[in-house]
């Protein structure tokens, strides 16, 4: 069972990373409406002002973060989002919370520098459009994939991804941004 859960989490993470690569390539560097978003609603934590908003640049080399991804979103927070008790799993850089009964899954990953470079490029050149939205109040800058339960953000020179699903649906974007803000605040704290 644990192997199946881990395989599902890794497959889902790989799918989102592939989506990011394709979407960034398809955007061709053309910015849309500057796509800046500030999420309304309750916040589980605060990430403070982002360096992107104050003119920060993402032209350096990304690093592999060494923080435990299971410390960034707690089991209780995962249960609150999914609505059922969850089982926690950790495999290297990916922490998963899986619920039985509704197919709920939350995955928190400290991303490899090679994938992080793509997010650096997108944030530095504001290459967003369509379902991708730049969010400057999560970590040092983030990308939300609207309606798909995915936020990727930069903090301390590395990247973190927070993904979630509840059955065949994604949690609301406000919920995802709140989880990402919480994870960002813990990654730097």
C-alpha cells in the first residue's frame, strides 16, 4: 500500500513538473496581464514581503533545500484540508499525506535545482498566462496553477511545491495559497 501511495505521489509530482515545463515553453516568454494575485481569506501562516515585489531577481543558481518537507505542512493541517484522517509518508524530498475513503492527497516537495531553474525563469521574466498566476506574497515569489491544487514557490534560493487533491477535485486556490504561505514561513523560520 505504501509503495502504491508513494508511486501515486511521485507520478502526480512528475506530471505537474512536466506541465510546468510544457506551459513555460508554450508561453514563450510573453507576459499577459502581469498576473499578480493576492489571495483573500484566512491564512494559516504568514510569509512576509516577497523580494520579487521589491524588485528581487531570480538570476542566480537555485539550491537544493535541506528542510524536512513534513515540517512545512503538518498532519493536522492536511487533515483539515482533506477532511479525513491522513497517513504521513516521507521519501527523500517528498512528504505525502494520504487519506483513505476520498482519495485525498497532499504532497510537499523540496524541488531539485534543475526543476527550480524553470520557476526562477518564469518569475524573473514574468512568463505567466492562462491558468498560471504569479503570486508575490508567498515566499520570495510563487506560481499558482489556478484550480489545479498546485503552488510552487521560491524560498532561501530553493523551490518548494505544494500539491493537493480531494477525490477528483482540487482544494480552492485560497486554501492552496494558505498552505503554501504556511510552508514558506516554516522553511525560513
